[in-house]
C-alpha cells in the first residue's frame, strides 16, 4: 500500500496538470507511470476523477464507473482530505457485454485525493481510484487459518435485512459465490443468530452444518462487517477424550471414584435445571416489574395480555375502573370485558394480526355489569424476547358527557331551557318533511311579548329575565305533549303544532296562549301585566319551506302589532305588501342622513307670564323624496329598532346647537335650546364626551343647552343614570324630565336626580278646560315648586289652559296655542317679530 501512495505522490504534479488541462502527452505519461500497478493480480482498473467525481481518465480494464466507484466513500475522502477505502460489492455487466470480465467480480476502491503541490491543506482537485479485487488478497487471507486445523475457518459476515451476507465462502461450500445471503437455521444457537442480534464475544453452539463449535464474533471497526472465527468442539476436545479414556479405565477399577463422578454429573444436571427455572422466574418478574413501573401511575387503563388475549397484568387504574381485583382480572380475556359480539371481536383480532396495531371504541363491563365508554389502542410489544398484547384503554365518559352538555347548550336557551332558534329551525324542517310523507299540516305560532323593552328599561334585565322564565313555563303548560315551544330570541317564542286536523284549533290555541300570558305576574311582590302579539302560518297552505314559514309567521305577528297588539293574526298574502313597505322604509331611513333628507323643526317655548320666547325644542322631521314630510312617530321607532337613532340623535344635537348659536349671534343671547335624548343614546358610554365635543365645535355655552330625558330611561340603571347626569350637570348643562308622570319612576329617586326642570306631559294638560281632571297637573306643579324645580307644560292649545297654568304658577310652556314646530327660517322670523314689538 505504501508503494502505491509513493508512486501517486511522484506523479502528483502531472496529474494536477492533466486535471487543469488534459493533453494526450500527459495522459500517456500518467498511464505509463501507473501501468505497473495493474500488473499485479489484485488490481484491474484505475480511475482519475475530478473534485466533482467526474471520470477524467481510465487506466486498465474498461469498466462501468457507476458500478465500480463508491461515490459515498469518494465524497467522504475528498471532504476529510484522507485516503479512503470503498465498500466491497459486486458489479454486473450490461446486456451487451462490451466491458472486461472483471466487471462481474468483487471489487473495492482505494481512494487517494490529489492536491496542488501535494499539500493536503489545499482543496482536493480530484482523486485516483484504484479498483481492487478482494478475491486476490482479502479472501485468501480469510481462508488461511494461523494453525493447521481440520475444522477451523474464519468468515466475514454482515446483516442484510433479516438475513446474513457472507463475503467469503465457507470451507464446506468452496464453490459458493462471495456475498451470498443466507437465513441462519432457526431453533439453535448459531453464530448467525448471534450476529443477527448484534452481539459480540465467545459462543458455544452450532454452526450452519448443526455441528457443535466454539466460536468468537468480533465487529470490524468502521465497517458493517463482523469477523467470525470457529472451530469444531470435537477437534478441540480430542486430547481431553484421550485423557477421559484413561480416567475411565482407572475409574472402572476404582468403583468408588466412578460413583463420585456419577454423583457429580447428577448434581450438575440438577443445577442446570434449577438455574433454568430461576432464569424463567426472574424473567417473568422483570416483565411484571417493568410493566408496573411504566403503568402504575398512568391515568389510562393499561392491560397486558398474552398472545391468546388472556389478561396477565393490569395497572391500578384498571382495578379501580372495573371494580375487580387483579386476580379476578387475570382470570378473564380481553374480549370478555368488551361489550361486543363474537363476530366483531374476531374481525378486530384479525385486523390486529394484520396491522400490528388497531384503534376502536367500545363499551366496557364493570363488575356489576354496568358499562362505560372507552377508546382502545391495542398493539403488539416485545419484552424480554416475548410477545405481548398491550391495550391502552381511555375512559371517555366525562368527554362524552361534556360533549352532550355542549350540544345541549348549543341547541337550548340558557335562560328558559327551551330549544333555541337553531334547534327549532331543524325540528321544523324535519316536521315539514314528515308532513309531506304523511300528508299532514303543521302550524307555527310566533309570539312576541308586547312592550317588553319597557320592562327591561324600567325594571332591569334581571326582572325581565325572570318574567320570560315565568311566561315560558305558562306556555309549556298550555301545550300538548306533541307540541314544541322554543325561545326564538329576545322576547319571541315559537310554538310548532304537528298533525293539525282543523285550522280553527290554532285559533283556539292562540287564545289560550294569550290568556295564559295576560294573567298577572308577581315578581318580588310587584304585580305586572303583559300581553302578546301572535302571528300564525300553516304548512303547506302558506309555505312548504321552514324559513319561509317562519318569515310568514313573523309577518303576521307584526300585523297583529300594527292592529294594536294583544291579538293574533293568520298570515295572508296581502301581508307581504305591508312587510315590503316596512323594509323599503327601513332602507330609505338608512340612506336619509347621507342624502340630507332630515330637517330640524323648532317649537318655541314661552314665558307664560310675559308670553315672550325664551327658548325652543328641537324636533326632527324627515323630508322623504317620495312620501313628503314623514312624521316622527312613523320613523323614530324604526330608527330605535335598527340602531340608527344614535347617528340621528347626534345629528339633531349638532344642528340644534349650531342653530341656537346663530340666533345668539343675531342678538338673542339668552335663548336656550332643548334636545331630546333617546334611551339608546343614553346607554352610549361615550355620550358625555360626544355632547361636550359638540358644544366645543359649535361654540355654544353649556348653560344654553337643555337635555330632555324620560322617566323610564332614567330608571333602567338608576346609579349609572345619576352618575351621567352629575357629569352633565357639573358642566352647566340643564336637565329636564320629559313627559313627567307617564313613566314608572319612584318619587323616592326623584330628589337624587340632579334635574332643573319637570315637563308636564300633554296628556295631563289637554283635560284642562274640558273636565275637572286637573289634579295631576296641579300635583306636578306643586311637587316642582316644593323641590324648587322649574316647570314647563307642553301641549297648550287653549286660552283656558294658559290661564290655569298661570294661576298655579307654571313658569313656561309650549304648544299650538303659541306656535307649531317650524323650520329655522320661520323661527327666526318669530324672534325678529318679537324683537320689533318690544322695541316699539
């Protein structure tokens, strides 16, 4: 080997020159220098490759480079700057045999990197690869034994999958090719079995001929090969046999010695048997100990079974789950604790045999024959060379219960426990499909609690929720077992009636439901009365699809509300026109702000003693491009329902403040402006900031702005209302309670509100002069005076009403007696007229 390397170093410069600029002359010099290397029998080809592994020169036999060059070892030698050896392997000629016969021999590579100036610190420019035939130097070495022997031999062997591959032929099969793959004999201790298990060391066993041998197995460093050296036991023990013959002759003479030898032999047998027993017992204890260590504290049930499915070990969780002792469990098979049929068990067992691992769900038996749901993961494992079935069983009872709870929560109303919109919609679809099959009718009743929002706003959501719960119980008691009631959302309920024989039965049911709901409700010693508006649709008469049937019931319900509430209506086709009209109005309302269709009218407020204008109330009007001037009662409720009231209210506030500032700049410096706040605006947490910003932008001083609030608005959340009112009052904004006496407020709260004015509702002013019913108006005036509040009356339309209010010291008023609400231009004219009269 040293000679090869010395020869390569001597022509290193020529090889470098050839790699950089190949010429025929240099090629001949390199070939001449290296040709003697090929004369020896173990080498038949030399390749010169560049640093990318491309063959630049082939000296000797013409060979297939792809089959003869070990690319992996070549790359490794170039990367590590080291001389390397390739793996031993066969090569096979192509179908047209134009290459040398050496191609079908064993070969390996000697790889020598080439460096510039022969300096290993420089990057390799390429490599010389000498293809060597191991048959000429390695195999003869392996077949030579260091001492004369009739049975000894050495073999190079490596694992190939589950089999063994021999590099050198064995002495009893001299014609066998190298690199032959064989399966070691089963059932006996052979060097082959030792090798397959990856073991090394001394072995007393049998070889491939089933001949008793002594063998040594040793791994060849840095290679997959194992060296096996063996010799027949009979050959090594032959001298002992001769000695034994002599001893036997002597012991035949001396009977006592013979008896001792026999006794010793018998003891040896007993010791071997006892050792085998203790070995098996130790192995079983090791298996159980390892199983217990791994599974003792596991949350899952873990069972260990033999190949027949018999339970041989279980963890603590299994004992707890099944309610049986470990000994009781060991008397059972895995299939006996599963609530499954024989056919299903057999199928799963076959799948386990085919796939080695299966997952399935089952019910498991407890000791009392009750069951619980589980997920089972079963697979084969090996412990101490023994095969076991391991079953990991997870109790999914809590998960299934949680899933059932989630499903119930997703399909039922959390407050009343009734089916929700999702579930009732699905049930309606199923019922309609069944009705088509059975040619039956289905009725749908949509109930809406009238003015329920007022209860929420005045008494709070807690009382409202309790009221809904009470009403839901009343509805359920009114229905048959076959009928279904659901909370459809908010204050709406849906009742589905199957298999209707007479349509009139739906009218009777609607009457019963109305009566049940109208009965007084007592909550916290407070008596409440509510009514309901009911819309009824029938399938398949009105619709055959669930969504359309619900929509038509909703349309009929709104028709009932339009007719004064507290009644029921069956759906008719002309109701669609009303619904379309409502939708059209809603769409127009959403665009009205952007199109500047809203205008603000101003109703003058007068000092009743001097009859001079001291302020105004801002009132919105909608100038619809097609309908003309739309009254507030026609669109304000719709604006509140759709949430547009926030934007509209803010716009009115801005316009009113801006206009009042203009009048002040025109000389009417003490003029005030009153603006109404809706309940939805009052709940806006940014309301105070919005009002303050509007005052800053319009440059109107806070004392000239008056905000009108309703009683029911303030009672929704008294403490929050007081906090917000204090914030506004502290800034100088005047606060008035609008429509006083019509709401549900308690007089005990009135003194806590930082208000400046009470406004008498027109319903208490209009009876003045027409009847003697003036007690409420006089009471409100007296209350305001007692609380040192200013008082204003609205709806003054006659001289008699004016005189009465003056008589009882009502400070200010407004109404058609003085002026209707007018546009800003006309209001300016009223101011100017008043100014001119005062000057004259």
